[in-house]
C-alpha cells in the first residue's frame, strides 16, 4: 500500500514508518522537521520536507505519490503550552488537519489513522479509562484532537473514508540504541529523568505531590513506542472492516516517584528530585483500558515492564546524549510536561 505519514520524522512517527516498511508498504514521510529529525527517517521511506499549513505543498505530495492511506502524527502536542496559547493548538492543529483531510478526499484516500490522545478524557469518571468513556478534553490540545476525531466521523459518513483514532497514553522507551526520543524542549518525564542521570540537568521537577494517589504524585500509563507502532500497523490493516477508536496503554499505572526510583535503579545515578507546584491540565491518574484493541485486533503490549521501558530509553540516551544532533529549530511535534496526558511524536 502507498502511504503518506505526516510527522514521520518524529519520535513515534519514525518508528511507525519503519514497521510499515517492514510490512512491505511504500512510505512517504511529510514533515517540516521542526521537531522531527532527518536521521530518524527510515532509509526505505522518501522524505518530503513540507508544512501542512501550506496547502499547495500538501497537494503536490498527494498528486505525486497518490497515497492509498494516511497516518497523521504532525501536530502541536504540549498540553501546558496549549493552556497558555490555546489558539496555536486549536488553530493550527485543526486548520492543518483540515488541509490534509480536504486534499485526501480530493485524491480519493480512503484510509486514515489519527494520532489522538488520552487528554480527551480530562478528569475521567473511572480508572482504567474505557474506549467509550465520556469525552471532556482537558486542554485546548485535547479539544483540537476531539475536533479532528469529529471531522473524521464526517469524512467516513460523507466520503467512505475509513479511519482509526488511536488515543495514546504515555509513549516511552526506544526501539534501539540508535532510535529514540529527542524533543526540544524536552518535557517528558522519562527523558528528563535520564538527562539528570547524564549530568545535563541538576534535578527532575515533580509537579505536585499532593494528588489523591498512593505517594501523592501523578500516575500515568507508559506504553513502549514499539508497541504503539504495532497498534498503528494493525489498525491500518483492519480498516476494511470499518472505522474504529482505541485506547492504547499498558493498563498499568506508575507514579512519578516510581519512575524516578526505577530510573535510579537502571542508571545507578541518585537523580535528585524537587517538588514544584501542580500545573494546570494535569489529572491525578490516567490509565488505559485497552481491552477493545486486544479483542478486535489481537494486539498485546510486548514491553510492559517499566524497568524494560526505561532501560531501552537509557541505552538510547547513553549512546546519543545530544539526540540526533540535527535539529533545525521549531516548537511543534513535541509533548507535554512530565508526566504527560498526551503522546510524544
């Protein structure tokens, strides 16, 4: 299948590109490289450096490559930033998504995978969070993803575009010592903790220790990026059976203090921690109930242990303490501050 992957030079997108190429698909990456990395793109994929805000560039890519399916990762994803700059997220995420969808319809694309988020659920009614939980976006970022999900509903209804909305919990880990997470600024808990172990930061900040959780710190569901990528490939192949929505997580929650303690054990570094005030938009607990995708697609996380996830990330950070070292600047496709309620790309 010919596929277009927006944000395919980013953290999650680049791993998905590799798994798609492994599965025999022809992949074109469309990425403006503001947070993505040329070096992260699988050599079997073609890279187009372009911006989704440029409708003509999107049209050119569609006309030249005639994709049969699209996987859409590119967006602003910092929850905290979206609380301070709501028009950036509500504006660009939605407008760029509309550019992509309108062009996709005009070029007859009938398969679409959306990188969505657990931030749709705000403060959830139940933990773990089922796929049919009430939608109450916890931030303008989450609202932008909700709008995109609704747009996809209408694309299916009007144009028979089958879609999958994949609501990530906290993507983490690395697929190899040469492929890992590299954002600027880095705000995700695990890489931030490991930067302390590398001597690049003095301490890790714990944002709030008075939540209603066993140790007072936020609890999140960490899913290995390779498991996340596997879910995308399975969802793409299942679209002939209709559109679908899934939560993607391990179903196990770990607190900020548990992550720091595990990282201390993995790295052998004391990793100093300091408590700071809570941040707007951070729910106490976000843990996924992923039974639907397990039942319908046979998906199972293969890297569910927190120690293994952190160890894989540590191998990447030790081998590449400055990441891909090819940064061109910019501020999108990153992720929320630690611990996050939305994915890193």
